[in-house]
């Protein structure tokens, strides 16, 4: 199944970083994408790591577009015009943030309640010779895998049990039990699959006006205030993509209230990493009291970010929310697309790489994730946050209620469409390790000193703000300040 070519016809790969950025700005609806691209400078380019995919170029583009769109909001509110400068090495560091981040000097993985839950995530070879990626990151996902494989919950036990199954049968069995797993497919196999065709028909970021709503002008701000000051964001997300998007909005001045179910918390290290500048409240939409408090907070929200399936059952679909709060902007994160054949199937970054052919294109002696390990989560975070900034500008003049959708599989498609690098040009590059390619920054938090990759871009005429305070889950009330 090894491959180093994209055999399925798609968009012509961009010939330069400027063209890549211009196309991305066009997708977001920027009124002058060519000029916007001129305001973004990327220092460095692929290949920086041993990947046939343009990881640094893709991440640099997403970072630069977020920086430029956020600056444009500030300019609409009275800030002077800013150019954006991104370092490609810093972009790679962002993709590896979970590895470069330490809390009180300890790697994040060492601080998990059960590091084996994450450590067991891997490709396993099935009876038919196919490879399948199995995820056990959370207890309920581990239990789903165990209920199917009936094995010891260690890598060797999972490998022995998976070897007695056909790969596609195992994929369906795990997903039917509420777990998540995905067979490593070639790109052509994925594009022949109904879920693959659904994703391929959509842009990497979908922006849709879904209802009427008043124009909400962006009030002028002082030079000392950040571009998103006064923007209120409800953040019902978990893991990485959604939480990082909301953290980016908080970093640039938004008032972000993060909501989490008390019985399904993200691990403390993840909260420390993704919680900068947020307040954290408990909210279980199955509870009448919490649902009422959520609806009250919604009445003053500008943006609702979520990454959960099934919210319609609790009166929290985008359609219902914009009916209750005309003018709301929703940012939805999905693995496979909200309404496609796999719309009700859970998914993670690694599964998107497995499904779409990305992992087969990275083939070594078996399917491989990118050398940065993660890809889609961080790209999706920057792309979604950039789209929010764009839509805030549009809502200020056009009015309306808006929905933004980003899918992990769609991000994989976008990276693949940028074209592949010759394998011989990347094969001997060193794999990225614990040493970052750019700067780290350290801040005090309620959890201890946090060291992480520094903000990966700079403005031409004003400092880039730093992430704000990190606070524990449930430490704030479910209401605005």
C-alpha cells in the first residue's frame, strides 16, 4: 500500500507560500486575499522534518492567516495596520506543542492519571495484513476497545488480539461499542468511500450564513486593548482543536468561558496547556439547572465553539442557538463532517491521518503518523480561530448569524492537496525531538510553572499578547463577568 503520489485528480498544488496563503484567505472570505497574502511573511520552508507532506508550509500559512485576520479586526477598531511574520520552525513547534510543553518541569504525558491510555494509541496489524489505528486515550474509549478485544490493556495484548480480526470488521466493532478506531486506507480508497467523498466536496473551512441577525459593529478600542476585547465566547470543547482555538481567541482579548461536564473532564495537563486566559465552569446540558444557565449566558455571547456530537438532543444545535440568539457565530469541530456518512462517528487527529491516506503516504515499514505526531488538531485550531475573526468583521457590517465548520479529515485533505515532497529529499532529515526549533516561554499558572512554545508569529508594529492565566475546571460560575 505504499505510495508517494496523489493519484486522484485534485486542485493544482500552490506554487508558492504566497499563493497558498492567498487561497486560504479566499476560502475564509477575505475581501482582498492577494493583498492580505502580501502582509504575511513566512521565514523558512519545507522540508524541515522527514515528511513527504508540507507540514511547515501548511502550519505557517494557518498561523499567518490567523495573525493577519486578527490584526484586521484590530484595524477595524482603530489599531494601526500590521504585517505578520511567521517562522517555519516555530510552526513545526506548534504542531509538537504537547511534546515541548512541561508543567513544573515535567512532560505533560508523565502527568496523566494513566499514561498507558495515551501510550497504547498506535497502528496494529490485523489478520488480513491491514493496519488499524486504535485509540484508548480516555477510560470510556479504553473500555470500548476492551469490550471488543477482551485482551490485556497493554500494547502487546492489544496487538495479539487485533491480529485475530480482519481490520474493517474490527473498525466497525470498536465504533459500534462507542470507541474509535480506523483502518489505514490509501487516498484512493478513502475517496471511493462515501465518507471520503463527502469530506472531499467541502473546503477546509466552511463558512455559512445560517440566519438573520443584527449588524454588531466592532466598537473602537484603545491601543493598549487587544483586537478581540469585548468579544464573548462560550467554549464547549475538549482535547486540542477546539480548546486551542478558543485559547487563541482569549489570547487576543476575548472573554472566553470554557464549559465542561464534571464527569468527563480533560486531564489537568491538557487544561493547563489549552486554558490560557479562560475561565472554567461546569456545565452538563442534561441537567435542567445547567441548561438554563447555559441559555442565559448564550444571550450575551458572540461566539459559541463546540466539538461534541449530539448537542441537538439538548437544544444546542446551531439552528436552535441562532434562533435564541440571532447574530451568534458558531464554530463547530468535527472529525468526519457533521452530516456525512460518518457524522455520528467519533474521531481524533490520528484517525483522520489513518482514514485519508495521509498515514500510507508517510509509510516507513508500516503506516506512519507525521513526525510531529499531531497535525490536524493544531491546524484546525488556527484555521477555526482565523475564521471567527473574519466572520466578526463580516457580521459588523452585514449582520447575520453564522456557522463555521472545520473537520479533522478535511484538514488532512487540504494538506494533501498542497502536494507531496520527493521522498528522497526528506528521508535523511533528522526527526524532531524534545529540542524545539524556535523559542519557548515560561509563565506561572495555578498548576505550576508552564513552559511551552512561544507565540509563533510577530506583528510589525505592536507586541503579540501572551496567553493569560490558567485556572482549574469548575473554578468559575457559569455566567459572564
